[in-house]
């Protein structure tokens, strides 16, 4: 498990990335621009589906890091296999 300063750094990074992704999505979805550039990445309206998935992924990472920062462990999935003996 990472220390708190590392978690805070990751959280700041993902919040900044999420803000840029949302800004690009809104600009492309509103129809005001034909293409949008984030750093060296060129996006068009055809990229809205992939952009939405990236936004959802960034939101999930932010949620997980926030939980980790608050001192709780991230959720772990487990499965139950019913057996008939």
C-alpha cells in the first residue's frame, strides 16, 4: 500500500486529468468545435464514446484513491461458489 503523500499526488493527477477530459467532452458534445487537443492528443466528435469511458475510469480511480486516503481499504471482490455435496 502506498503512503499518503503518494496517494495525494495520484489523486491530484487524476483530478486534473478528469477536469481536462470533461472539458474536452463538453466542447466536442456541444458542437462548438470540430476537434479538441489535450496536450499532444487530437480528439474529434467520433472519439466521444472512448472519451466517456476514460471519464468513467478516471472517476472510479478518484473514488478508490479518496477511499484509500480516508484510511479505508479499497473494496475487494470475492465470489461464492455454491456446491451440492
